[in-house]
C-alpha cells in the first residue's frame, strides 16, 4: 500500500473515530459517502479539517470540485499529491 494512501486511511480512521476499522479494511476505490464507508456531511467537515491540518491543503466547503476530491481514498490521494506540487 503506497505511503500516502496508508496515511490518509489512518487519518480517516483516527479523525472520525472509526476504531473498529483497520487501514486494510478500507478499499481505496470505494465511495466514502453514502455507499462504501457511509460517511456523512459532518464526517466530511471533520475529515476536511484533519486534511488541512495534516497536509496544509485548502478546499471550498461546498463545491462540486471538493465533492469529487472526497469521492474515495484514491481521489483524496490524488488531491493531496496535486496540492504538494504547488
């Protein structure tokens, strides 16, 4: 498992208090919201704040682009990597 993917999975688990999950339990391609992990809008806010604190990334709270970044772990990895290049 690539390092950034593992870090983001661990961040999801710790920031959302999902102690019953291990990083290996999260499919990087599965949806994070509704289906898949079943996260909700409050989880999105908490996860967004954790990502901002950990990686210094910024995103609009209610934009279609931000929703795409939160589609899956893979999408979050791509977003964080794109922000690191800047």
